[in-house]
């Protein structure tokens, strides 16, 4: 085992080119050449992603700015989590699991420093490939999510009602429930696009480590990616409706739940033979939090509070409020949407 990972890799030219290639691939897959998208990587250490429309004649042009700090912290968090061989057992080797006090930090630099205090952790080639793969899946999710804000008409709608563009993590002049509703729309579409991509676009499979090239592992990797993004990155966990009602995005468990439900509905309709396996994998992979708890890198009390609240009557009322609100939003967004919006509530998201 000889490979020492370093989040600096993320800011290398090669890595940024790789990122832009994924953006191009996904735009092509989703949209052909319906609009032009310019991607810009910033370095302001604020995790921020923003989207704006640029003045143009003819084909529409949008710009997305991604702050690279988000990718660095993602890279580090995955390094720490995957150093624990209980995740993806049998896929490569790690020289040990990181022992650090928490992954809930406000900047990648703090994580880098904590990791430097740990004894060096080496991955073998296969474990490094696994890290690369899950990291790429996270990028896929993030990029698809942002492209969907454009393709589903959110940006043009906001511009048309004179709001100042769109910044991820803010309500952008909308009230919180409206903001959570459009985030639910994109997450749902992304979950479907993500599964559909892996199940029907053969090129996507060629980048998967060989031992994960089977449907169950793809489902596991998908759900693992969602848990990393929704619970392990600086996240939105709540335990009361008053906390949920002020967020720009649904709280962690509801985002996870909406994405899972959208994926399940897609499978039930287009690949019904796989829906049972997907449901089983969903149940099985909650062990993620037991493993994380043993490694003591995340306060799982907060995770379970968020989960229990989301499953309570109050949490389900909140979830339904967002779903019901979606019915009001569909006609507002339709004139601007290039791709199909999430199905209306009640149509089995
Ligand atoms: Zn968003």
C-alpha cells in the first residue's frame, strides 16, 4: 500500500480538466446543445455555487461558478470515511482508519490539519480507484443538480421576477418553503437522471471499479453518495419544524428521502424488476451511520434526531407541504423549463 492521498490533487490542472469534462458529458447527455454553459472555478473558500444568465442573442448562455473549497472538503471527507474498510468491504485496502474528532468543520484546511496529525494513511490502488469513483459520483450529483436548476427553468423564472440570479444555499428572494420546493424538484430529477445514466448509458459503467460493476453495487454507491452529500458535508439537520422552516433546502433526511423516492418511482415505472433490490439496498445501507458512529467522526445523535423528526407526524406534514407546494410551482416554471420537471405530487414521485 503506497498511495497517500492529498486534497491538493483537486486543484491540479488535470483534476480541473476532468471536472470540466464531466460537465460537458452531462450537459450533452441531458440537453444536447440547447444552451451554452460556461463553468468557472473560483477559489474563495466559501463552498459557494452560483448560477447566472449572461446577455446573449440567440442561444442562451449561463455561467456557473463553483468554489473549489467544496471539492477539497469532499475529497478529504471521502478519504476519511473510506479509510474505514468496513465501507465497501473487499474493495482494496487501507492502512488504517483515520481517527479524528469530527468531519463537521467549516473549512477543508481544518480537516487537512487534523488529518496531518493522524499517522499517514495509505490506500492501495484499488482503494484509491474507489475513492476516485465515489468522488466522481459526488461531482456528478452536484453538477446534475446545478444543470437542472437551469434546465428546469428556475434561473429564468427568478430573473423574470427580478431576483438577482441564484446562489446555492440561499433562498434567493423566495420564501423558505418555495426554495425547498424547487430544490426538491432538482434533487428528484437528479436522482432519476443519475440512476438512468448508470443503468442505460454504457460509457458510464466503464469508469466503475470492476468489483462494483453490478446493479446492487451501483445502488449502494448511489445511496452512499447521497449520505456523504446530505449528511457529511456541512449539512442541514434539524429536530423541530421551526428549524426546518428557515432552511433554503429541505433538511438532510428529507433530501435523502425525496431522492430515494424519486429513484424508486423511476425504477418501478421503467425497471420494475430492480425496484425490490433498490428497496432492500436502501434498508441495508442505513448501517452507514453505525459504522460512522464507531469511527466517531460525526455526531450521529444529530443524524437520528433529524431522521426521527422527519418521520414524525410533524416532519411528514412538512414533507407534504413541500410536495403540495410543488403543484403550485409546476405551472410557474413550465414556460421556462427545457427538460421535464419532477412529476406532480400524488403522481408518485
Ligand atoms: Zn440547488
